[in-house]
C-alpha cells in the first residue's frame, strides 16, 4: 500500500499528523489560541501536498 506514495507524500502526511497531535496537546494544556493556530496548519499542509501532486502529474502528461 505504501508503494503508491512518494517520499514527499509520506513526509507531508507525517507533518500534518504531527501538527494535529501537537495542536491537541496544546489544547489540553490550556493554550487554546495556540492550538487553534497550529490546528489550521493541517489542511494547509494537506492542500500543499495535493498541489504538489497536481504539478507532478501535469509534468508527466
């Protein structure tokens, strides 16, 4: 299953997952504003990964 993903895809997924976990840790420590700020990074990281894949596919075609 992981053979379908490139190294870049895996690194971006790990970055998004770590951002989510770090955001939750901050939230439960009582730092809600910082948690929300970092939590907003998750969709941005995933969108950047989608953008990179689109650019890559365009170069192949």
